[in-house]
C-alpha cells in the first residue's frame, strides 16, 4: 500500500450496483466455485478496464453466541463482558460476503491469487451479541502498483440503521505489471518487547472453526505446500485478533470507540514463537491513546504484523 512509485487507478463505474442477499453465503460452495473459475480469471487486468462499483448487503444477521464464545478462547480474549462482541470478530462476519464478491461475475481478478495485506476497523461503540445486524461489503478501489494489484473493500456493520463498526480490507494480487524502482528500505526500529505469544500447530484449524475462513494453506502442511509454503501458516486475522486481545487487557479497547489498523507482513509458519512489542502515547488534544504495535518472530526478529490502536477517552 505504500512505497510504490507506479500506481494506476482502475475506474469504477457508477452509479453503484446494489446486490442484496437473503442468506449467509455457503463457504463450501464459494471454495468450490473459486477453484472452478480460477483457470478462467487472470492475475492481471488492463489499464483501461472499467469495473462496476458494487455493494453486497445482508440484513438482519444475528451473530452466533457460541461461535463468539469460542472465538474469545481461540484468540485469547478475556472472559469479562461476554455480551460484547470483540472488535476483530466483526471482520469475520464478512468472510462469506467477500467470498461471494470475489467469485461473482462483477469481480475481474482470480480469487485464488488474493493475499490479505491490510486490515482496519473502527468501532463506533461496543456491539452486543443480542443485536440484529445489517452487513454491507463494497468494492472501494482497484489499483495496479509496481508489484501487482491492490483491491480494497469497505465493510460496514449497522444496527437499527446506526453505523456501529466499519472496516477496510485490502488484498494484493501478484502479477506481471510495469515495475519501477522503489525507495530503499529504512533500518527498522524494534518496539519494546512485552509478551511472547505461542502459535501452536493446529491454530489455523481452530481459528477456521470460529471464523469460517477455511483457506487450505492455514489448515495442513500438505495443502500449504500446494500453495508454495513450506508449512501451514497462521491466519493473519488470527494474529491480529491475538494482538488485540492482549492490548485489550492493557488498554480496555472495548470500553468505548476504538480504531485498529494493521499491515500483514511475513507469514507465521506453525508452530512458532512470536513476540509482541508496543509503545503507548497520549494525545491529550484529541483525548486519544495511541498504541503502536508489532508482532515479530522471537528468534529472528522478522516482522509478521505492524499496526496501531487509537482509543478515545
């Protein structure tokens, strides 16, 4: 998303196309369809391509309390206030909508080539497990960069017409596009280490059960090798949720409004030992607490995740 000198913005046709679905998409069907259509979709697109700006909506969705309970356990959240939905869990509600989107005719890129590189979400207020929610997923932008294609989706959660949570998911597709020189990387400054986080073998399967993200390279090494990985890799969203769970215990993220953003870096090959580092700053003018964080490999110091939390009051 940054340090790219070449950027070609792909035009999105307006007015926006609205697609309302009545039931939550079947992930099994989505995976089958993704494999079937992958041979007919390219990993690149033409500069003059025009894509329909599309918005998928699912109304009156009631979150599964048992799944939320198990999600808390898998991701390390506190058992206090179990009626509050973790800020990162709300992103998992869009896995099916995103899957339907990228396997639909109005999405031009190979669905199997997408790599999750960035995620942000803003909680306007705490969301409870008893609320009936309306979900909206919108294609926000497609950019050709010096390394490939970046596709951004805006995710929205509404309760009784009120926007209570909003996120942005950015995916990267590696493809042969025009390349320009990029600036040299600056020397990294490590944040103070605060906590070791173990990533056990099987974490991917546990997270898949509570999130619905059954991408094969997260489940077993034999599938991961098919996608070019030496071992099964942890979900990026599990690592972010695990970090948020630790920061929540320290800064009480779910008490009021909060904003989280993270860039996914190198994959975590399971099993692994990672190290969470963070630093806290006070913005008295805006009445915010700013927490910069990173998750690194404990032995080599290689980065897996970098981001920040903004907490009001």
